[in-house]
């Protein structure tokens, strides 16, 4: 019989994998449209966000299989780095967009 925490982790991993479909679909749509630099930044952000969501799904799946040391020791920090890089790239993108608008005005 499977314990309740294991069932919760399995459910969480399935939900994360389903949730990753949205940014993956957005990336696929953006591949077809090339509207300049803003589209490129959004595409990069959606790819990184999809990577973060997939990493969370893998983290919970590995934890449910009983490899908690691998999940907590390796996958959790990797997930944090992905999310942190998403934030940095988003911030840089916003600063560039703002400075470009000031230069044009």
C-alpha cells in the first residue's frame, strides 16, 4: 500500500507535468511568429519557465520513488537556479525595454 505523502507527491508531479504544457505550447506558437526582439525575450522566458515547471515535476516524481537525497540535494537546488535565472532574465529584459523606450522618446 502506498503512503499518503507518496500519493501526494505523485499527484503533484502529474499536475506539474500537465502545467508545463502551457509554456511549452506558448513556445511552440512563438516559434512560428518572429516579431522582433520582444518576442525573442518572451520566448526565452517561456522556455526557462517550462524548464522550471518540468524540473519541479521531476523533483516530485523522484521524491515519490524514494530518492529523497537526490531530490532534495540535487534537483531542488537545480530548480532554484532555474527559477533564479528566470527572474534575472526577466529583470534584464524589463530594464532593456524601459531604457529603449526612454531613448526613443
